[in-house]
C-alpha cells in the first residue's frame, strides 16, 4: 500500500495525495521534488527569518519554466495551496506554505546583461547579488535593495527601495517587462504594450497574479557608491543638521553618497 500525504485546501477540507501521484509529478520535472521524508527537507523549508516554521507537503525546486508550469498545474489539479520562493527574505515567511506546495525558483538564477541597450534579463530565482555581480562588469546597476541575498522577485513585486532610489526611483520604475506563468498554467510575456493590465498589476497592484519566471530591468551607469552611517559630536548638531537639510534637498553638490542614517554622539 502506497504512502499518502494529507493537506488542507483553501476551504480547510482535508485531502490526501498518493505517493504514486507525487512520483509521476517528480518524473515530469527537470528539477528536484522534495517531500517531508527527503533528507533535504529541513534545508528546503528554512528561510531568512528563522522564526518561520512552516511545513509544506512538497517543495518543487524548479530548473526552468517548464517545471514552473508543471508545478502550477499540479497544485491546481490537487487543490493545493501554493507559495513562491525567490530569495526567501520576506519577513512574514510568504515564501513558504503549510500543507501546500512551495514553487522554489532559487535554481533559476541566470542573468543576461545587454550592455548596449543597458538592460538585464534576470530569472526569478536570482538574488540581487547575482544581478549586481553580472552588471558590475559593465559598470551598470539597477535599483536593487540593500541586502545582496534578497530575491529579485520579492523586492520587485513589493515595489523595491534601495540605495539608488533617490536617483533612479523604485525597482518597479526600472522594470521593463516580465515573463509570467498564470494560474491556468499558461505562459505570457508582459510589458507596457503587451498585456499592459498585468504589467500594471505586477508594478504595485498587489500579489497572486502568477509566477514571474524572469524580469527585464533598465540598467544605469554606476561607478562607485559609498554607503553607511555617519557620526558627528553633539556640539556640531546645528551645523550638521543644516548641512544635511541642504544636501538632501539638492542644494549641495556631492558625489553619489548614500547615508543610511545620521547619529549625533
């Protein structure tokens, strides 16, 4: 008798899935399918916020878009709840789901930089460290948060604020197009001219529109960025704050200097 795994659907009805069905799903993937009996399970359900303790039924480590399509179709057919993991940095732990399927994009981490058009095509499992490493060779960058291990998916779809925001806007302001697998398993490309409603939605309209498998970003010429806290003694508070007021409003010209915070000691 084959083993069965239990889980709840969106209506909290308890469902079961046979191991044979899982094996058929696993055979359709190029990537790895992890279940609670797999030795990799604990690592697969660990994310940046160690306080999150969710236990998915399955984790599909997708190798390509075909794996994502297969995973979406499987979850829909089995009435399983789904979460999408990019970098896993989301504080509330939205990269994981209890009793559902995690579509893990972390193995899809390719970056293609076009230095002539100053754009980058970035797979959905990339971190910003992956993007910065690839773009820096050409003296280019986009708005990419403040932590290199943050996933591109979560930051972009959440708006995206980083060290370059004052000069180049939010991450979504630099998003040119995206490839998306929708809930019905179909694959679409979206930009300001093609599927514009979806493009609008991805740039701040909320979540759950599909699985973004790649993003296209506008890149900007960037040389050196200096960032970090600056400290002054308490007796210089008046001079310091007047200087900061003039600098932050653009009255003073300085090289690109990004101040995380000012402290008066």
